[in-house]
C-alpha cells in the first residue's frame, strides 16, 4: 500500500475550507452539484426468479424486482453562484504557490462559473478547458444531444504550475503510416478533449452513488498535476473518486461531503487506506437523533425531503398544556426516529454507520 493519508470530513465544506492553512494544498479537483434543478438519485434494484414477477427475462422466465436502496443528494440552488463563490475563493487561498484548481461542470453553469473564476483567479490564470466527451444515454430529438462535461483548469500562478508532460497519456495516431514507426509506436499525447466512457452501470468501479465520475478521467488530473507526497483536496467529494485516484498514486487526500450517504460510500470504498473520519457537523447537528439539533446541514431542499422527516423545532412553550403536548410530540418523534433508524436509506442511520 502507498502509505497515503486520507481524511474524510462529514459536513459543509465552507467551514472546513476556512480551517485549512493558506498554501497547504497542491491540487484541488471539485465536481460540485450541477444545479440540475432536481435531486440526484440512483436506485439499486435486484431481481429474483418469481413466476408472478413484474419482469420477463431471457427464455421468457419471470422475475420480481425489489428495490435495494437509493442514494441521493439535493441539486437545486436559489443562487448557485453565491453558493459557489466563497468556496472557490477559499480554494484559491488554500492552494500552494504552484497549485492548480480543476472545476468539473456541465453546459448549465460552466460559462457563468468561468466568468466568476476569472474574477477570483485573474483571466490569465485560466489554462485550459478540458472537454470530457462520452456517448451514453438517450438522444434528443429537438437539439444536439449534450454528451460532454467541462473541466476548467486554473493555476494559482500562471507562470509556475505543475504539468508533467511525461505523465500525459498517449493515444494511437489516426494515420500511423504517416508518422513513421518510432512515433507510431510511442503514440501521440492527449489533447484537451478526452473521450472516455462513463462509469459502467454494471462494472466493478460503480459505487451506486449518483454522478460518480470515472476514475480514468480523474486519475489523469492527479498524475499530470501533482507529485507523490502532495496534498490533494476535493470538497464536493461524493463517492470519493478523487480520493481513490490520489491515494492510489501515493498522494494524501482531504475529502469533504455533507451527505452522510456519500461519507459512508467513501468510507467503504477507501477502507484499504484506513481513512480518518472527521465529523464537522456534530457541533450543530442532531447526530444522536433526539430532535434537538439544527438539520440544515443536510443540504438543499430535495435531499431533506427525500430522506428526513421534519425535525421538531425548538420553540418556547407558552403554557403547561402546550408544553405537555410538545413533550408528547417529542416522545412520538423519538419513537419514529428509532423506527427509521432500523430502515435502510435513512440519513441519520447512514451517518451513524459512517
Ligand atoms: C456531483 S457530486 C460529486 C461526485 C464525485 N465527483 C464522485 O465521483 O462521486 C457533488 C457532491 O457535493 C456534495 N455537496 C453539495 N453541497 C455541499 C456542501 N456545501 N458541502 C459539502 N458537500 C456538498 C453533495 O452531497 C454531492 O455528494
């Protein structure tokens, strides 16, 4: 094993970023929510042979479908730019002098975020826009089907940044006979347009976390833009793809996610690196499920709607009768929470398991 150190923070990334020392991180990759306007969810199903089942499989055999669980996070923002701005400002502060930031987006927000990052880093600090092109899923009948993501690369200092040309992957020439045997054998270096499959829905790499990015794409960023022993950071970490790419290559990685399900997936996925878990939410969060905490950390509307019932608020009682009623409500709420803890897919259960 590489000896790389992984730290996973469970909680909002802004306070975590503020707690990191200036200049302490060599490379940041982030894949923030894309502001799609709906919750990102992935439901895992299993099928078992059942003559009464709802599906027909090979040879006409019938199968019953059962839902194993759903992983999700909210992806709706009232003001996406104002959500991202302080986080990206902090990202610049924590970067080392020769450090770089990669921001993974899609067509919805990339142009707005580009302008904002030009303001934070300076226009000359923008080095590349990488296009990750894939070919998967339904095609539109009313416009060109969007089949790419955009990854913006900013260097803290455009005169001094890490780009290891020798680590750039090589691909075959389209017409090798035109370049001679030596060059043809070596292949040509990759450009800013990367064709790469999505994470296979049935492959080994899949964690079940929605929006998981392929290791192959993220690994290129790690290998070309950092050195073994460097400190890497992903503060929208999801299933921990950047953590896996970084730690496998001998880099220390700091990962942050506010979704307990993401934390659990990361903990399992990265178990072989013995990650350190830091619960940054326990100070203001109802982790023990007794209904006393502020659950705002659970994120943006849809996530709470999917996984959590409303938590009773702390209002002051005006009469003994109302106080008794509230006490009974709290008792019922605790009982419901205990029942929910036994059920899969519950946010607090997930955090406890994490
Ligand atoms: C697009 S996903 C990242 C997917 C990841 N790149 C992967 O390969 O699995 C974005 C993540 O940001 C997290 N997130 C959103 N707002 C956050 C915040 N304020 N603090 C920490 N994490 C946040 C969500 O819970 C979600 O897991």
